[in-house]
């Protein structure tokens, strides 16, 4: 007996294809692929911290728009995510 497969969505993070469950945030995709969102002024990797749109640590460029919050953005098909921007 086959279990129903969850629907997935494919996005691109720094040019690499990543498939996550539909309804996942970009922060989830970044965490699953162990990628930092950005580099701080002290050259430290930064990633999602609060996951509720307050800390601003999860800023990435999405479809060419900088400083989007990964934790507040749902993955959409073929979304282009750029980190370290
Ligand atoms: S993780 Fe804090 S604003 Fe996104």
C-alpha cells in the first residue's frame, strides 16, 4: 500500500535546486540544506533565529528583491533565493 506523498515545491538556492514540502518557508529550505542566510559585518554566518519576523537575521534576496525575510516567505515554484546578499 502506498502512502500519499506530500506535495513538494522546487526552488533554487544560489543556483542549486532544492525540493521541499509545499507550505514550507524559505527559512525551512535554508535550514534543510544547512545554508546561512547572510554574513554579518563581523564575517559570521547568520541564519533564522526567531522565525516570526522580528530579528531580521534571515534576510535573503528572493527573485531579485533584497532583504526579504526567509521565515515569512513561503516557497513558490522556481523561486530564486540568493544568500549572503
Ligand atoms: S528568523 Fe527572525 S525575522 Fe526571520
